[in-house]
C-alpha cells in the first residue's frame, strides 16, 4: 500500500468514524446543491428559450391585398437586400388561415365557415441574425412599397430577455450565498473532525509526521463528502427534472416555453455538481485545517 | 549526539525554566535526567523536539543546530528522536500492529520495510503474538512496550523516555528498563526522565540532576 493509498483509506475511515456528523453534513450540502441546481436549471432553460425565441421570432410584414405575384417576388428581392436579414418566409392568405387554426388548436371551431372570406392577409416573416438590428430592419421593411404594416412582437422577446437578466443576477447572488454556506458547513464538520482527532494528530506530530500527512485524510474526507453529496443531488434533481419535463412539456400550460431535453442537460448538471462538490469539500477542509494545524 | 550550549529558556511570565545550561550527551550513551517537579525537565524535552524555542543558546542534535531549523524541517528532527511517554500515548481504536506501523507510514517507508521492521520491533519488546490486540486488551506494561516498539520502529538514533514507568508496578518497570538497556546496547542514545530512585540507583548510569533550571549534578555513574 503506498502512502497516498493509505491516506485515502484513512480519510474514508474518518468518514465512518464521524458517521452521524458525516450524514447530517451531506444532507445539508445536498439541500444547498439542490436549491442551486434548481436555479441553474431555470437559468439554463430561460436562456435556451431566449435563444430559441430570438431565432424563431421575426418581423411580420403584411402585404396589401391587391399585390400581384410579380410584385411579391420583387418585394422579396428587396427584403433580401436588407443587411442582417437571415431568412424570409412568404405566408399566403390560405397559409395564414391554417396558421390561425393551428394556434387555436382545440377551439378552432369559431373559424368554421370563414375559409373563403379572405380575412387573413398575406405576409412575409422576416427573420434576422441579431436582436439589436431589429429597429433598423423594421424601418427599412416599412419603406418597401406594398407593405402596409409591420408587426414585431417585441414585448414577448424583451420580457424574456429581462427575465433572463434578472435570473442571471439572482442565480449569481443565491449561488454565492449557497456556496459560502456549503463551504462553511464542510469546514465546520472538518473542524470538529480535527478536534476529535486532536490526540491522534498530536501523536503523529511527535513521531515526525509532516503536515501534508496529517492534512490529507481530512481533505479526502471533505472531498468524499462533497462528491457523494453531488451524486445524490444529481440523482434527485434528475428525477425531478424528468418528471417536470414530461408533465409540463406535453401540456400547453407554459405556452411557447419549452424545457431543454434532459439528454442535453444531464452532463452539464453532473459536471457542475461534481466540480462544485470537490471544490466545497477540498476548500472547506483546507480552510479549517490551515487554522487548526500549526506545527 | 545531544548538546546544549549556554541554553536559556525564559517564559513571558518571568519564570526561567532553563538557566544557562551546558550539557553534552554522547552517541550511544544512557543518561537519566532527574529533578523535582518544576525543575525544568519537561522544558528540556520540549526544547529538544522543538516544541518550544530557547530564549538564547544553541541545541545541537545529531550535529545540527536545531535552533536554526526551519518549520518544515521539524518533522525530520522528530524522526531522529523516538519518544516514549508516561501515559503511552497510543491510539486506542487501532491494534498494536497499526499503532507501530503508523510510525513507519509517517516516514513513508516501503511496504517491505514496514513488514520487516514490525516483526523486528515486536520481537525486541516481547510482543510477538499480540499484533492484533487493541491497547485496552493489554496490561500497562504491555502498552508501554507498544509505545516503545513504535518509538523504535523507525530506527531513531535517540530514544527519549519521559517517566516511562510512572504508571507501572515495580516488576513491570524493571522489565521496561531491561528493554531500554538492551536497545542502548545496540548503539541507540537513551535519555530517561524519571523519579524511579531505586532503578536509577541500581543501574549505575549517568545521572543529570536539574533544579530551578540549572544542572546541579552530572555524574557519569551516579545515583538519584
């Protein structure tokens, strides 16, 4: 057995020796990690939806009723010339009617009999690369002959962006507080572990143990607590996420809001948790050891 | 092996624990350090393992002035000195074997050496067959032997025993001293702090007496 294997084994033994303290520490770390995880997931989902909305949303330019097909083609060419425009989709009157039916889904009965009334105008959906260009593009689209109205659902996008900004700051604030709390808890547990091993540490000192030899088992103890808490939190949050995903994504309760599929988010959560667990464990142990282990 | 040169240790509250002591203990020597409580014996030992710093003077251990030793080198000084305490200072949740092996793990000894040394010191202190016992399952004398085995495991050139028989009956105490003499006969320098007058008188070894921090007697073949 090498010295490092021995010290890792010692760290593991310490965990068992401090059984109830270890379990209560891990439970608290799990709770803070879960709260943190929920905020991260909300943040990730809001960002994902902002990104999707930015791509999907575009300006809708309505075409005057008596515009001919040739004129429509000409207008399309002019739209293509505008800087920052990424895609142009032409929506005929019939397609506009189908789109309205789609949007109302189960309640589309009130559109019955309106098929031939021509009430929905033809339009162009003008998509763009950057949200910042929207005002400029809108001004140029309005100048094109045959366009009588340009609609831009700015409020939805701006609301989502401002939510994402708030979520960002909130996550940063809550995350920092939870991180400090977790480090404090681990550090406190290790402090107690050091205290209960006081005699052992003193004996080790007398027989010539270097500080690194004394410290390593405690660091290992902290790291194991952090990583095990991370894995437990990961399992719990995965179960909740999959459950919520299935329950909400299949209903229309959230409107346009879509959850990120679990398959594309699980490794991010796992990676974040394990790194965070290691950081909390090692840093938490190290700060309490520094103070308590003077030669 | 050990030398104190003009050594003074004064505490902040004004007490002088070691008062200009000049002393030399040669390699392979067996010496007793005696004196009443408060004479400076404990300070003497604490200075030797650099648990305390002298106010002035030098302490030479194995040719090196330890007063100039850096903090990171203190463990290496302590590895040269095997310490045996009155209260044994064993780990009671570990077996005899684990207590002894700990000293070898600390110096990062290879596994082969650990096995060989464990066998050797168990034989030396007469504890073969008790490797898997916990300290609480042993008598006081046997526990002190475990402590002795742990001190010997890393083959230190110096053994310091602080009241090693203070908690033991006279017959067991005699056995411990026999073992210490045997270890000394193999070339290990031994310094024993003791109040065991009978044993000191019977062994006819060097006796250094301290009182109020001064050496008041230093006889090559002395009595208590």
